[in-house]
C-alpha cells in the first residue's frame, strides 16, 4: 500500500462540479488531486443542452476539455474509486493507494433509479429522459408520455406542454383533486393504466404496452427517477444528512464536518450541468478562503 504526499485539496468525483472546482483551486496555486471513477451521470446522453457556450456538446467532450484545462494549471487527476474516507482526510483507493489532503470536496453525484418496467433502462438518456429543460427542445411537437412515478410527475407533465401539445400523463390510478385540476388546466391528457413494457421498433420508442394489452403510442418518455446519492465518503466522515436523505450543506457547499465540502448532484440531484459546475466553483473559492484563514491563524500563533 502506498501513501502519497499531502495535497491542499482532494476532490472525489471528476464531473462538472469536481473539474470546475479543480480548475479554480489550481489557478489559485493550490495542490489539487481529483479522483474520478469514470461513471458520469449523463454518460448515456449524446448531447447536453442549456450550458452557455457548450449547448449541444457531448458530455464526454466537456469532461475531456475540463480535464485538460485543470491539468494545464497543475491539477492531478487519478482514474480510480475511493473505497474509504477516514479522519484527517485520508482516502483509500481501490488499488490500495492512500491520499491525504488538508481539505476534501465530494462531488460524486447520484444514481438515477428508474421504475422496473422493461425497456426504460435500455432507452435511458435517449428517448427516456427526466428533464424538460435539458431535452424538451429535442422532442418538441412529438407525442410525449409522462410516466407517473413521483409527486413531481404532475409538475413534469405541466412543464412539458411548453414543448409539445401532445402530452399524456400515464398513471396506475388517475390523479384527483388539485393534481387533476392542474393537468386539466394545461390540457394534459390522462390515461389510467399500468405500464407493462416500453415498445421499441427499429431502434426507436413507439409506445407503451399496458397491462390490459392496449398500446399507448409515444415518441418519448419522461420519468422522475428515484435519486440515490453516491455519498459513501460523506457517510464515512460523519457528515449530517437532512430529512430529504441528502447531505446538509450551506450555500457554499460546506458540510457539518469541518474541512469537508460537497457540491453538484450529490447535494442537489435536480441540478443541470451548468448548475453543478457553478456549485463546484463556489465551493472551491470557499475552500481556498478557509485554507488562507488556517494559514493566517497558524502564522499569528507562531
């Protein structure tokens, strides 16, 4: 087992939040190491949208550019998985390497867990999506189905009417009360039925087969997945979590454990790429400020 020299900042996760933070910190002349497992949340998406100057760019290309820019200022990027985070900000990687840092930033993201309906996972990131702002334009004026899977599904269907006049809300039980009224106000059609499988023809989604054998035609599906944070390092270090199941952070990403920050989808799973990148930049600036305060305090006490 090897242990490398102490860095100013260790970053777990090399997605938009992690690389944005690495860039800011490296430009501030901090020694930075990013550990990335190579499992980005949007890996199956062909393009990302809504990122100023990067609209339509393949996600992998964004990360490639981000790595190059961060390395250009001296940041180190290691391909690997963190098996454990210990007190003193010591990370143990899957190959036995141990890294030690003065501060830690966790940007590990989330896993999107879809309803257990055959076909959904296979088309995830293609015709099956969750974010109208990310992918609504690409399916504008098409036949869209919102699969009722969470309390947010009604809101999702209401949003999608902005992109297509043909939106259907598919639910095992038809909504009632305020939810029904809101869907009606947006002219969203409601179909009551249980989805048996997603139908794929010629490598395209064409509809849902329902439990009664009927077919609900569609060209794209929107679903609200269950979000499971990849928060192992935060749990290892004893960070507090909120009632929503996600780590508690302040507006800068600071957790309840001194010296530990978190940013991106591990704290805010609904955030788009540009939001995650912004959160990483903010956390980086605050981490650098925290290190400066420590250095000043140390010199004054000497």
